[in-house]
C-alpha cells in the first residue's frame, strides 16, 4: 500500500452497502424524483489499535425533505491507516483523517456508488468526480 510521510494505508474495503427501493413505483419515479435528493458525505474515525485508525467515509443519497417512502442508498468505505508513532500533532492527524485519506479513497468510493446505481438500471446518476475535502475541512473549522 502507499506510504505517506506520517501514515500508511494498510487496508481499504467496502464496510457497508445499502440500496433499497421500497416499492416498484420508486424505481420508475427515481429518475424524475432524483432532484428531491442530495448527496451527503460523512467521515468518522476510531482508534483500532495503538497506532492504527479506522476511517469510515460514507457517501449517501438522502431526501431533501423527510419522506417515509424514500430510496436508501449508501456506501461506507473503511480505510485502516497506520500512523507514525512520532506524530503528536493533533491538527495534522485531523487533516490526515478528514482531508488526505478521503481525498485518496473518494474515487473508489464514488465508483462503487455509481456501480450500484448503474447495475440497478439507473444510467443517469451524476456525482461530482472531485470533492474538495480541504475546503470542507477549512469551512468546518471556521
């Protein structure tokens, strides 16, 4: 796996995959209904071992308004990262977790998400090819 200055990715895999169309009607209405949904990205981390962190990056399709009869679609991608034991800078660690790792794995996460939609008969799914995780990180801190 790739080695960076302060960390090394030791494993990455799809941890969770959901795709649920509650009724057949939803299949036919999804194409026109897709504008009522938004894409959401979520990043969580937890310590797996002493210097190994699990970073979960989730891409989900969510309704803009609460709907009981909705489409559930999400892919959660887990990345196990070994962090240098000498790294004590919490800000740098936060940047690795929230910017560097998501930026690196996002193309694979996006590809998996699109694969599920395309193999469910939806060819017109459009998800940004790039996300500026650095910009998101900075806006969250301000």
